[in-house]
């Protein structure tokens, strides 16, 4: 199979090249461009495409991929909210993703945001660089004994809960299905209203869908404790950024850590240091001293990249080796 790899950065190419060394039946061609209607013509002549979180696999793009006889879409990420699955099924194009690349990498990044916001290490770093060793304004709080709310307890959420349990935190969880291993650990499953009301820290680890879109909004923020810390390392659109800013102004949100942003597609994964970022909401977020934004790097560890590369290739091999009579069945599940 000949695969067009979109949104490919140098680090992606390195890990994919290493993984493909043992797969002589796969040929990878790399494109730094994101897949969109403007770039979909690059997929002509290929058997499949491999895409990432900010590629646009809308109905129009998938229709065009089908016209090019694309036989597989292999996502190099866990999420697939940017893929029109119904259209892919209609064209009998299987969609693969990487559900388990390294849950601890994202969970650890969420904890890193918590620690940095709490102990204000981002501010202390700049002070010390300027010869300012004053501690006023840098006071944090002990995590031990604090209540941490985890929304979404899949692989990443569960890893996050285990880490926070190690700090001596009380863990509250919300999910459509309960994880008995976390309950054994001492975590308690509650409804969202209880989680909002009782949590000192709320971390989001749920997928983006119709029911979770803008989960953090004026109504949910109003139910939270004064000075709550909110962490999002999942999907940007879980948080209504403008309404989170309102919460920051009001003091309702005391700390905000974001590794994802709803409009990140235009800026993340690119060097924008010489450009004006035409997003007033994003720019405003960066002005708050109690906000930390990172550029979707939660997954970015050597272990995760290696696993993503290998799983992506394994998914494509699965497609290649699936007998024709099973290919439609394969297309109906992701």
C-alpha cells in the first residue's frame, strides 16, 4: 500500500521511518501540509491516508478521497471528532485510530500543568532570570487532601487519577461507565453537579462529542468552587474559552491550564513567532498570570510517538490483510 502521510513533522517522519523498516509492503510519502479541501488533491494515486488531530476530514474531503479510491484512513491520534464517520462508512472507507498510545504521557502533562499553576513555577522562572528572588505572589497550596474531579475515566483519565491519588488527593470521577479499578483505589463516582461543587481541581479527559461540547461554560462554572483550577488536555472545544475568560475575570476560576484550544487548528504545531495571531480570545488568555497554555504537547513523549507510529502501521497492515468480504464490516467500526 502507498500511504500519504499528512501533517507530518520531522519527529513524525523519524519515528514512522523507524517503524516502517520492517514493513516492506508499506510505502509512506510525507506531506507537512494538513489535509483539507485545498490539499486533498495530494492524495490522488495513493491507497490510503494517515492524518492527525487538526486535519479536516469533513464530508467534502472524504467524498474526494473516495473519488481517488482511497481505501483507508489511519489517524495518528486517539480522537476522531474531525472525521465524518458517516461519510466514511457510506464510502466503505475504514477509519482507524490509536486508542492507547501512552495514557501516562497526557496524564503526566495534566499533572505538570497543575504543579506549575499551583507553585507558579512559570512566573518564578522569569523572576530568577531577572535576579528577582522575592517570594511574594508565589504562594501555592498543598495538593494532599484536596479534592480532584476527573471527567472521563478511560485510559488517560484513569492514569491521571492514579497519579493524583499518589499525592494524597480525594478523587471524584464522572463517566458514563465506571472503572472498578479506580473505585478500588478509593475514587468515588458522582454526578457532574456534585463534581463541580466539591472539586478544588477539575481535569478533563473525555472525548469531544455533542454532549461534551463546551462542557465548561457559564452554567457549569457557576456551580464550581471559588478559585477552582481547571485543566484541559483532551479536546479544545470542551471549554468555551470566552466564558472561561469571564470566569477568570470574576475570580471564579483561579487557575486555568490548557494544552488544547478550540481554534488551535490555525496555530498549533506551527512556529508562529514571526506572525500576528489573529485570535483575540487566545491572545487575551495569554495575558492572565494564572493561565498556562501549551501547544498540544501532552502526548509528546518518545514512548508515545513510537507507539503511535507502530499502531498506525499495524492498522494499515490490518486493512491490507483483511479479506474483501470483511472490509465493509471493518468500515463500520473504529
